[in-house]
């Protein structure tokens, strides 16, 4: 590999690692807490709600979250 290619490979590696760290930081600080809160609230609404509309909303939120996590 030429010197020029090695240099750009190092730059690419640094950018890749930096981007991965940024994505994981956003996941841990924003996405995970929001998802956990939505799951807990939806589960509570499903188990304690007497309203059909609230139960349907909670089931829809859980189904959407499960689908996104599976993808």
C-alpha cells in the first residue's frame, strides 16, 4: 500500500471510530432512556387502563418500539 493510501486509511479509521463513539453516546444518553420510559409507561397503561383507546395506544407504541428495535 502506498504512503498516500495508508494516510487516508488512518484518517478514515479515526473518523469511523469518532462517529461510532458519537452514535453510541447518543444511544446511551438519549435513545435508551426515552425507549425505556415509553416501554414502562405503555406497559403500565396496558395493565392498569380501563379505557380501550388508552390500551390500543399503548399496544401501538409497544408494537412500534419492538419493530424499530428488531430492525
